[in-house]
C-alpha cells in the first residue's frame, strides 16, 4: 500500500498547494485498488496529474467541510463527460449517461447536500451534467463504526471530535494499515483509529493545543496519538502554512514525543505503508 499526498492544506488552496486529498493505492497491475480519501479544492487537478478519476475504486469523505469535499463536483463532471455527446439540433437534450459509477462514501445525512450542489449550475442543453451525484457516483451514506470492503482493502470509519461530524478512516490490507484522521481535536477515539497502524496520517493544523470548540491537533497531539497507538510512522498534514520553518519546527516537536519516523506531507509525496515484517523482507 502507498499513500500519495494530493493536497495538504487546511482551508483553501494556497501557494500552489491543494486542500485535503490523499490517494491510497494497494497492489499493482490489473488488481490495483485505488481509494481517494477526501477531495478538497485543487484535488481534482492534482488527481488528474496521476490517474483518470474513472480508475478510482472508491472515494471516502471524512466530513462535510468545504475544504474536504468541494472538488467532488468537478470529479463527478469529469466522469460524466465520458458518456456525453455534444448537443446537436434535432436530438433531445441528453439527461443520462451509461458509465461505471464510482462508489462514494459520505457521512450520514449529507447525500441531499451533494445533490443540491450538483443542481446549482444547470446546463439546460445537457441536463445529465446536473446529475453528477446520481450518474457518476454510487453514493453511500455511512455511519460511524461502519466497515466496508473496497477491492483488496477493508475500510473502517471511526468517529472523532470536530465541529462537523468527522470520521477517521482506517484502511487495512494484507501488507499494512493506514490510519487517517481527517479533522479532529484530541479524543480517546484517535487511539482506536490508529492502534498498531503502520502509518498514521494525522492532521497538524495548530501551533499549540486547541483550547476552543472547533477541533484540531497540533504536532504534540499527533505525536502523542502515534506513541500511544504504537504506530510505525507518523506523517503530519493539513497545514495552514507552507513556511518550511514552521513545518520543520512541527516535525521536530513531534519527534521529541514519538520515537518512530516523523514526516511532513508535501504535494506529490508518496509514502509506503508496510508492516514492519513486510519492510524487513
Ligand atoms: Zn473540518
């Protein structure tokens, strides 16, 4: 398993860096499984530099904040485009397409929001374009605690602590386990999410511990989770800055509290997710 950073910014894209998005790939060749975790602004562009979105086996959203989901619509329209013809005189407007729908897992209660989003920009000559979340995606609402299978991976959703309901995503396959926090404050559930994971991809939004109601982590918080859950390595992400000094200072502060490798997420960086036993082979 590998995880590739598509976007690592909190909030909106900046300095040429997209908001949250991570491409998980498992195996290779015809059997490769590809899962997109979160899909903030800029992620559609970053993803398109690596693969055609039709190659995705699933998309999983941690929560419905704009910086984690806004590029679902452009990705959906890219998928739709494969089944569309340019409107011509004498033919009725195309209102449907025949394409493979990409499974999309969204938090319980949020499907209606995405249908409304797709309908906000009507294309009267091609009404199929207004139905991205019906025609391009096979949308499932998940509940915290759910498990499901995508190709060779098992995915588990763990409710964490954020201003909007946010589930951390645990992706397990034969050769490793990835735990991704999405957005969260400190909560005991982080230990459940990350227990024994080979790689913890943890948000690191703040410079110091959160004292408010929103729910974010700082470097020390992420490191404490990594140590407590005995993960193999820690990758910090979801930054409000691209300042190399701030990022390196965060990495160093985390490394004081967690004895394993600590990395900083950067666009296009690719991290192997392997169990310690696999890594030795
Ligand atoms: Zn959020």
